[in-house]
C-alpha cells in the first residue's frame, strides 16, 4: 500500500499485488497483477485493474463515474472493450453452477474443500427429471477468480479455509461489485467495500487480516452456497 503525492494527508491509496515474487508468479502459473485505487474521503474504491497477461482477455477493470455509479469492463489482446454486467442474467441454481476455489495446496486448501460434503453433494445433485448433474468445481486464483464471475465465465468463487489477504480480494471484489455481482461472508452477508484504509493504523490492520468469502453472480446463489458451507 502506498500514498501518492507530497500531501501530508493524502486522499488516494493504491494497493498493488504481486510485487513480491510470489510462488505462483515465479512459476508463471498465473501471470497477472492487480491494482486498486481507494479514496479515503469516500471510504470506497475508485478504480481497479486486474491483468491476466497470458490469455486473450488481458485486463479486467472497474471505475467510479462522476455520478457516483460504478462500471466494469474487460479488454482483450486485440484492444476490444466489453462492458461487464450481470444484470438481467437468469439465476443459476447451485446444482448447475460452476464454482471455483483456490484448492492447490493439499493440506491447507484441498483437504478442507474435500471435507465440505454438503457443498459437494449440492453440486452433484441430479438435474431435472433425474438428469445428469450439472454442478462443477474448478480452480481459480486471487482477484482474477472474482473477475471471471463478473464476466460470466464462472458462477461463483468460494474461500472458506485460510482466507484471502486484502490485496488478493479487494481489486476483484470491486470489479465484481461494479458488474452487479455480490461478495459476502460465509454467512451470506455482503462484505463492505470499505476496507478500513482511512488511517495508517487501519491500513496496518487490513494488511494483517484474512477474509473468507463467497463471490457470486447473484445474491440468491450466494445464499444457497452459504447454506451448504461449514
């Protein structure tokens, strides 16, 4: 987290990740960087960019407009800009949802996922009239996982084991919010976009906090997921 400019009491805070040669970046498993600009006076984000440099979609972005509303877009390798909006999309029942999780670490991540029997059973429910189950579980990473929900590539992302650090969660949280999706705690209560960056003490506390969450394309799906997670 940095403060911009020479002002002794600046308004704009900028969160950048990764800058630390993290494991996934070093292995080139997920070549993206994400940035969030947060206003202390508004107590809310004003812009976020999540890069995904190894794929056709290169950037996911969100920004606050002059009228106070938020919008989200994606930008492809060809320079095409596509607005992101989940409004008006038909609701996806949990038994047909593609839900992702950062499940790569066997003990810390995969084992807790495998123990979520009600959640996995819900995804495995047969379709209408006994049809083939349509629910799926997939792997995703950090903020880009929430951006995939915003773009409609996946239906939800869950994190219930270790929790995400603020730099992994906040940029994607804002993009998904701007696209009309929702990010909640495991109790299905919406998580605020105010991360407590108003003071240096608040920033220090936010940097040391991890957050479990449900990110979903609709509040109904978030509630259904919350009902299955322990």
